């Protein structure tokens, strides 16, 4: 089996070649694409749909013990260490959290289970959250956690996010993420 992670447009050609080569060898392939950047890789996703033994996982925002260096893990760790979490009202963009354990279980299922042929899987929980909703969830576990609404006037930045809805993904690929 092969796990291929694509997160930069400059990797498209190499990933496309690797997909074709591995598919010709009947290798079970999992293509990992960040959920936030799906729009950039629609051509790769369309190509992979026709290849044998190829599964696509749209990856979310990882958190947990095995992914301590991710942005979401850092936010959670800092919130519990400092008992405060900063939330900017101007920057409320969806986050797609998934715990390391749940993500690894999904990958194990695809590799060793009986997954749907040419499926597109959600490597995140079905309902996207926002940083504010995450803060409220964390407050349920740590009641002393305070919310700091920063009043900075930063403009909303998408930080390279090319976000497509699940419906748009289904319309373009002919497959709905599940």
C-alpha cells in the first residue's frame, strides 16, 4: 500500500506520475488531500477516481497526542495551559477537527477493511466547527477557561484556503465525501 499526501500545487506532476505507476502495480493507494485546499487539486482527484485501488481522504485539522505540532493541537494545549483562548470575531473560518485516533482508524479501515471502491472519505468530523465553537467545547471540559475576544482590526485572511462545500465536491467529482 501507499499513502500519498499532496498539499502543494508544485507536487501535482509527481503525484500524478506516482498514482499511475502505483496503480499499474495494483498497489492500494490512499491519496490524502487537505480539506481546506481541495479546490487546488480537483484535477488530481478526478484522475485518481479512475484508477484501481485508489481511495481519497480529505484531511481535516488533526489534534491529539500523535499530532502535537499541528495548529489545532497547539491551540488546545495553550488554552489548557493558560486557561484562556483568543478568538477574533473577524476570523471565523470553519475548522475541520479530527482526533489522531479517529484518523488512524479511518486509514486502517481503508487499508485493511472493505472500503467502497473509489470512495472519497472525510478525514474530519461531519459537522465543521469554528474556533469559537471549539472554545465553547473546551470550556465544557475546563470551566475556568476564559474566552478572550481580541478586538484587533486584522482583515480576514484565507491563508491559502481554497474551501469547497461537500456539495461542490460532489458536483465536481460525482462522489460525495462520506
